[in-house]
C-alpha cells in the first residue's frame, strides 16, 4: 500500500480492501511521531482521528462516504475547529477554544476528511520562516538547520514529511506559496474571495486567503472545489460559480509572460534563476509562447503590502485585550496597565512591531501620507495586473528569491526577511490566484519553487498548466 498516493488511488485501495482509513491515519500518526523534532504540529488528535477513521471505513462499506473519505488533513493554527484549541501561534490566545467550525473546516468535515491536528506557524501569520511562533520554530524536513518558510511552516513540513496528505494554510502575502517552495511541495493561494474567511483568524482582512498545501495536484484541486464558494457567514465571498476543478483539463498553447525584474534583481539566488530559465525554456518547447514582461511597479509592492497589512493588523488585533479571550496579565493595578501588560506579555516582538507601525500609518497626521497613498498604489498595481492578463494567460516567476535559509539568519535584522516575500506579495496585493510548484533543487539539494499567476478566478488554468508541466517532466 502506498499511503501517500493521491486520494483517488487511496480510495481505490480502500474500496478493494487493500487498505483502510484507519491504516492511513495510523501511517500519518507514525510519521508525526517519527518527525516530532520538526515541531510541525502544536497538537495532535490521535484518538479522535482514529475513531473517525473507523466511522468512515464503515461508511465506505455502506457506500455513504463523502468525497474526501480517506483524506487526512492538518490545519494551520489559524483556523477554527470547534471544541479544539486555537492560538494563531501566539501566547495571547492561551487556553482559547473555538466555539464553531470555520466554513472551510466544516466543508471538509462534511465530505468526511479527517482532521489530525493543528500546525505550527508564525504568530498571527506574521513572518516568512516560522521563527515567530510562541511555540518555537518548525524546522524544514530537509534538515541542514533550514527554516521551512512561513508563516504556514508547520503545515508545509507536515505535507513534506507525510504527516498528513493535505494542509490548510493561510496566505496573506505568500505564507502558503513560499513554505511550499521551501519544502518542495505544491501550494495554492486562490483568488481573494474564492474561499470564505469565516473562522479564519484575521491578520489583514483584505489580503487573507485560505490556501491549500499538498503533494498531489488533483488532491489540491478537489479540496479547492469542496471548500470554495459563497457562504452566508462571509459576505465578501465571491458568488462566482465554482467550476469542476478536479477535472485536470488539457491546456492549449498559452501566452506566458515572465516578470523580467524577478530574474534581474541581485536578490535572486543564481540557482533559482537557472532553474527558472530552464523551466521557461521547457514551456517554450511545450508549445507555449513565452515572453519577458516589464513590471516596474514591483519596486512598490513590498512597501504597499507592509503599510496596508500592518494597518489592518493593528485594527484586527485590537480585540486581544485580556478581557474577551485567552491570556490575561495578572497586573490589575488599573485598566490601562492591565491592557498594556496583557498585550506586552501576550504578543511576540514581531506582532508588537507591526501593531505599532499599523497604528502609526493610520494615525490622523500620517494617514494621507502612508495609508491612503498605499491604497492608491494598490489600485495601480491591480490595474497594471489586469492589463497584463489582457495580453497573457499566465504570468510566471520564481516563488521566492532564494531557497530555504538557515534558522537564525535574520534574527539580528528582521526587516531583511521581507525580501523573501518579494515575488509572492504581488498576487496578494492584486488578489490574483497563484500556485507554487516544485522546480528542482539548488546545489545543496534545497527545493526551488516556480510560481504561476493567473487572471482572477482562473485557478483551473493554474492546475492545468501545472499538470502539463509535471507531465512534460515525466516524459
Ligand atoms: N511573510 C509575510 C508577512 O510576514 C506573509 C505572511 C502571510 O502570508 N501570512 O506578512
């Protein structure tokens, strides 16, 4: 039995009696145990998952099982799962339990997916290395003391090391795509508004998106199919119909633009560049038209992103005051000092820094100069992106400028770490769907990611092109 084949193969094996859901869950639990030093899971639900597996095995025998029967899923510690702890990687939510299931989580459960645990991440999704977690960093399964990327680091490592087949992560500026690239798996950030954010801990609401990490493309597409679409609990979800993503259709000759600046910047590691150029050549050989495109606005993307996300975060995180949920300081001298101590003790350094920056850019004196200006630049970036998709079917570039860096690389200079988001942030600012797929390794054997961006709501195109790339590699 190959426990970590695609869901379809697993389901076939379950039907033919060569394996069972229980065996699949056991295999995942064994790996969680074996790789516990990677700190990918903050909490595991072995009894529950095994009991659910027995139930689903029974349903399979009766022919009443849902579409995701046989699938083991991990949840980033940002998603509400009723009666389970949720901390967003932070001390400030110590002891908090979800009162309800987030919509994506509910839809997985409705189709009989098994949730195996909650996964380590940067606090409130803020970071690119998983080092900003109150629970210590998660570590890349490739070894060599490398980070797994972030903020959905634990979620990526869990898939990388077969602790679950799929993880739900969150991507505000690259947090699903960059860790997927660093660990050599697939990471999809759908179009903003494709998936309900109900039950997702808010970081920057106009950017936040649930994303899907998997090894198998078809599984990724099926999960997107299941969790997407309108939701009475989130009025910002798109009412666009959700197509049948799980059919990996053939793709005709496409017009593909690669962002020239992404290969010219001195920040891009040589092997990332080499592997990207090799992939571009192969796309040409596959019959696609590949051209360099200029995107000079790329220079403004990071500042725009960091001004707007910190502004939104300062507002979203104001609810953590020690009264409503989680951690509360025992300093009760006055209400003011109680709030101050709770927030100083409960939030980590990076989160505090961002709340302060966000409060500053929203303050009456600076709002026009920073926040409003950044909103205007965001509009320009969106318009320019829309223009690009009139000319091209896909826009591509590396997922990240480098491969996984060593733990501690940016401890003394955390600001430098934001360069790691340089290529993922554009699709976050514009809201377009984007996928990271593996694209070989560097000289140290560390995975490189290739990023494909599509027009709004064309996730199907991302899957189809990725599938064509995988097939061309197999030949
Ligand atoms: N690394 C980026 C940040 O720190 C992106 C994080 C994310 O997508 N959640 O904001």
